[in-house]
C-alpha cells in the first residue's frame, strides 16, 4: 500500500467537518432513507429499556418496532439471529441505493476486515467456527478460515492479503492476541483513507479521517492502560499526527485533555480519561467516540440529496442494532442501569 502523507493536517472546522455537496442523481435514494430515518429508535426508547426492571420488560419495549421479535423469542440465540438479519437487510439496502461500485466495495471491505479478524483469532486460538461471520462483504464468509488454514492468501483480494500478513506477523512476534487487533485496525484505517481519497469524495475523505482519529484515540487509551511501550500502532491517517499520540503515551491521564485542547476531540479525551481513572473502564470513551461519529453522520441533513445520506443511514442503523444488543445483553446479565446509560451514545 502506498505511504500516506503523515504531515499534521490543519483543521478547517471548529467541531465537525463539512459533509460535501449535493448530488441530485441521488434525490430518490435520499428521500427513501429520510423516510426510514423517522423509524430509528429514539433515545427515550433506549432509556426506557435500560430502566426496565428485567430483561423481558426491556424486550417488550421493542414491541411495535422491527425488533419486536425480541419480545417473543424463545432464546437469546433467536434474538441474535434476528439482529444479524436486520444488519444484513440494511447493508443490502445500502448496496441497492448506492449507484457506485467503489462505494459498495469500500463499505463491504469493513465486513471483510471484521471476518478476517475473527478468522485469525480462531486460527491461533484453535476455536471452532461460530455464527458471527458475515456474508455481507466482498469475500464469502466461508472462505476466511479455509484460506487461512491452507495459507493460500492469494485467494484473497490484495488488501486482505496485505492485512492478513501484517496481523499474523504481529501476532507471532510475541503471541499476544491483541496484536491481531492492532494490526488490522491500523491497516484498515490506512486502506479506508486511501480508498476514500481515490474515490475523490469530500464526505468520504472526512468520514474516514474522523474514524482514523477516533481509532487512534482508542489505541492511545488501551496502550496507556497496559503501560505498553509500543509506538507503531497509530495510523495517523486523520487530523491527529502520530507524534502527538506517541507523546501522549508518556504523560499522565490528567494531562491528556490539554494535549487535545485545540482539536475537536478535547471533550472525548477529558470524559474518557476521567471515567477510566474512576471506573477502570473504557465504557465512557467508547460512548463519546460513538456519539461524536453519530453526530457527524446526522449532520448530513445539511444536503438535500447525495450518497452522504445513504452512508449515514446505514452506519446509524448499524449503531442502533448494536445498541439494542448491548442493552438486551446487559439486562440479561443484570447490569446496573447506570452502567448501561454510561455506554449509551447520543446525537447532538
């Protein structure tokens, strides 16, 4: 993969970057997703589920929505299957509405990276295939473990060949399974940034710059928590340069927010660090990162027509599905409502 420019980038915005310009050929598709967005679950619904006294009552809150199957399911496995089907449905809708093969390939590759992560983990830990592979990617789900077991990486497209070689090499350096995640996270961020630039779409470029920044922030917190001295896991494909992130590894949590005071991420760092120190948990950091991304996606309302709205709907819908699952898993395991509320994203 070509080397990306690692020079620090200048911010041209205060809080959120631009979402690009109208593309009127997407007028009908935009109208479709705008109609569907009115059916997205409200924050009040999530809060009601969280404050429910038990799992069944929480599931009953979904009656009358597309997740109503949760209230009548005979097992949690049935709920999982229903949620996976909902995720596949929204991804299919995205492919149907997006009249651009580059867009389709780009977002399907996200599923490919997720499948690859699972396959490598299962290969090195010798765990059997489960049901959490997805057939929504560019490569059929069944191919991943087959290719890895035979080490026939040429069966993969080039970007997966490079990713698997990097992740496997990192793992066998010290047989630390976390190196697989670091390797795939770093490579995928670089891949998305490069592909977005090649498509020459302002919204995609800004979206993946933001996602790269948020990934590097998560990586920073995890490395600091482990007191790791590894400094090569940052992508630097967004607005945050690697040198800033590496320097932050050497200072205390109390000084982190000041290092990001001139960036749009100051509030994320401050809240995430305070929560981690008090609760020994990354929950607030994840919530703040998700909220920041969802707020940007919601800002696609600024345009009247374009692929931005279709991308935003798919990603917001996938977040909704993950949130429904998070809450139901939490209620099933009797987690305190306060903990679930701390993990609940917002959209400003």
